[in-house]
């Protein structure tokens, strides 16, 4: 009987892994791409390779919230500082936020709302809220992993591509250039590996 336990555990792990693959495939099949402007933060080396920390520009739009503003004395609702405090209060103590994003003709995010706006076509996008600050909200992932030697290439990234389903769940799929073009970093990786392999054999 004890010999069956490792086998059962291995089968369970395999089923979970296959389930995750199936779920992601289903997500890709029933989702559309949107592009979020980003500012890459220092790529740095870590044990499993290189990664790039990502900061997203979500262009928060003025809200029509029912949040009570009367407890904010001497602060104009149009003031930039107040807007930030106001947004932070809206998202307070919520691990994730359902946001509504407006897209341009190229499906780039141009405005983000915390409430469904009227007379504007929007798409749902779930944002993660790690510390109750609207400036730190992010869709799906705060970092992008890549192979060793490609930091300079990925530093050119200007947009993150997400596959987003109807519920607003997002998966980060790629980093893109200023015109949403592919960066071609994988091709550079093939060259990098070939170059080092040639040098080792020399």
C-alpha cells in the first residue's frame, strides 16, 4: 500500500499540471490581446536567469464614485494629489480590482476606470492590488522572465501584450516595441547561444 502513495502523488501532480495547461489553452482560445504601456525597471540577474520588473501606465480616468468626499477638507477634487488619495481609498483592502479599460484602434489602453463609465466602450481587466496604492496596481504579472544575455534587447520594450478573457483575467504573453512590433529577442538568443557554442569549441 505504501508503494502506491508515491505513484498516486505523481499522478496527482501530473493531472494538476495537465489541468493548468488545458486552462491556459482555453484562456488563449477565448481571449483577445490588449496592450498596456510600460516602463521597464532595471533588468537584473537572479538565480534562475534574467528578469525585468515592470511598471504599467494605466492612465486612470476621473471617477464618478459614490465615495464620500466630505471628509476631505480643503482639497479640490480636481487636484492631482487628491485624485491619487481618492483612488487609493477606492481600492483599499481589496486584493484585486475589476477595472474597465478604454482601448484605441490598436487596442492600447488609453484610460482605466474603477467604475463602468457611461457611453464609452470598455473591457474588463482584473488588476492585482498588493499594497492599496493605485500607482502599484498591475494586470497579471509584475515581471517578465527571459533568457540570459537578452537584457539589452528587452530594455527596448514599450508595451506589454496581455491575453484577456471576457471576465477580465489576463495573461502576460509578450513585450513589444513602441509600434507594437516584435522585438526579435528570441532570434538574438539563438545567435547568442550559437556564438558562445562556437567560442567554446574553438
